[in-house]
C-alpha cells in the first residue's frame, strides 16, 4: 500500500542530534513512528496535523521546557519514560524541551474518521469532546501504545487487527479519563491541600503515608478526606496510591536493571507475587514481559 501520510522527525521535532534512527509502519488509517536520537540537546516541537496524534516518551527524560497548545501557554512538567501526550486533529502543539542526551519516543497518528468509528451509533464526538493533554500518565493507554510499538517492530499479516483494537482502547480510555476529570469539581480538596497530599504520596521516603497520615496533614477526618480526594481526582486514595506504585515500578523496569523482586520491595508491594499479580492486572503483562517490550 502506498504511503499517503508521512512524518519527518526532523520537521516535527528538530534538534542538534548526532544520530537518528527512524522506524515506521502504516496500517491505512493508523501510522506508528518510532524515533530514537543520541547526542540530544534542545529539542523543538511543532505538531499540527488533520490526524489525532499520540506521543509517548520511551527513553530519556525532559526536565525543562515550554509548551503552547493552540496558541495558549500550558504549564510544563518533567516528562519521563511513560509520559503521554495527546493532540487532537487540527490542534497545534509547539514548544521546546531539554533533558537527557539519549531519547526515544513513539508517535501514533490516527485518521479522525477511523477514531469516530469507535463511538459509532452514539452521540459522542471525539473532535468536540477530547481536549489536548500534555504529559499525563495512564497504565491502560501506555500498554496499548506499547503493544502498537511491538507490532511496529515485528509486523505480520494480522498486525492491522491488533493495532486497530489497541487504537480503539486508546480513545475509549481517553473518554473515560476526561469524564472523570470533569466530574471532579465541587466539594473536593483545595488546590493547595491537594498539592500537599500529592507531595506526601510522591515522597521517596520508605515510610509511605497511610490514609490517616494524609488526612492529618490537611486537618480533616479520614472519612471527609477520602470523599474529597475522590471528588478531586476521580479515584479513591487507595486506588490512586496503588496506581502510582504501578507507574513507579514500570519506570524502574524501564530505566534500571534491578530485579522484579527488588523493585517490588522499593515500590511498597507486600511480596513479589503480589507485585506480579497487580502489575499484570494493570498493564496486561507481567513485569518481565513489560521490561522486554520496552527495549528498543
């Protein structure tokens, strides 16, 4: 099949790199590009296409930079492996970032008409309801993108079916995440209190905070805290902490050579078997398979 949609890494993300490796595969309405660079310094970005675009950081971190979406500046936060960006069709993302000298990312582009088919027969419109989203984390979306990357690396005659099913999961999960965010409003924690709580949860201290510790930090009861936290984040404190543990363990599987047992201990899992069960439930594969999939 002739290529009808092409991407040049030097146009969408120009940089003064030493080497560049570019692998891609097209499945009609869907295209995946895998880009790796060494000697990476400042990297600039301009993405504006009539397709929906997903970008996931695979290796290397961006510690500083600026982002503008549709002419509006958005806050920049460090982007580590597993960080995801979604740019809807016809939106524009421009900016720059600086970080590690080696980096790679996966870019998946999807025709609007194909994306809408995931919601055929409903009143939902992707183009009208999904906003741009820069630098978020979600295990379901990450795993779907990892599986698309696996098909890119090792395509076969039935790759199209696998890729199309994963793209459907991407959009269904995006819709659910956005609905959760819109529900989380009245009655939740203040921005200041939520920031304090998040800092405790993200702390690298060996003494991980309990629900009581988090509630005490902002001076409310455990019951009130649990309800307000869910209204602010769309998740219970227990579910949120469990997800952060999985995300932390996934990052360690990508970036370290520590054993799965050691990572389980570092991330606060009760045992290696508990870690394996929880990880497979969250990502669809066990930790060893995930580490293998992340190698590029």
